[in-house]
């Protein structure tokens, strides 16, 4: 994994340089690459779909507008993360009355959570898993979703679906194999 990091860094740096020159295609690539990452971050703390979408839109508009004026080397992912985090903090500051308890909780989590990047990565993996499950055939998808609900036995799933417990186990094992292949493809696309 470490061997791939410089490649990603160089790709992001090249994209950043193209955006500095006004290349809208490079901007679209960056948008597609980091949109869900930033949206997950914003949604986690803002707890509101519209506010999270607005946060991401704001960050990408600022990236487009301000990139030409940045004269230092930056890590694009960290830069976008920081812009989003700052937007969230400003949102809470400006909307204290509406946010109330969420404000306090998010402030503590953002400023005091040393595992914040790990939590974001976990959220991204969870989102990728959900997308993978959505691509499964209907019966396998339904079984996986029930398994993800937690504390539900194979027998309960079989009873709910009107199938045998053996069929549940078989579909679940096949789903796991399909999801592993899905994750391999995602990993190849990212690295």
C-alpha cells in the first residue's frame, strides 16, 4: 500500500496543477474522486443532507476559485478535508441556535478525535460496501441487508424469506465472494 501512495500523491498534484491552469476536466476528476469522501464527512457532523450537499458544493467552488492563488505544495485530499472541516466549524458557529447539542458534540469530535481520519475511512468503506450490496442479485442483496441489521439468525432470515436455512447460508457465502471481487475492483481503480 505504501508503494502506491506516491502514485496517488503525484496524480493529485498533477490534477491540482491542471486546475490551477483552469482545466475543468481535471476539476471534474477531482470532484468525482473526492465528492463522496467530503459528503460523508459533512453529513456525519451536520446530520442534514441539504447542509452536507451545500458544504461540499461550497468546498468545490472555493477550490475552483482559490486554486490559482495558491503558490505552495499541498496534499489535495488533506486540503479538501481541511476546507470541509472549516466549513463545518463555521456552519456551527453561524447556526448555533439551530444546531444546539449537535454543535457541542461535533466540536468535541472534530477537535478531540485523534482517530478522525480512521473514522472517515471506515465511513467510506461502509458506503462502498452498501454500494456493493446494492449491485447483488435481489435475494442475495436482501440476505446481506438482513445480516447487516445484526443479531438475526440464519433461521430467522429463512423464515422471513420462506426459504431453507441452507439456501440462506449458500446465498450469503456467494454474496461474500461477490463482494470480495467488488472490493478488489474498487481497489484496482483507486490504486
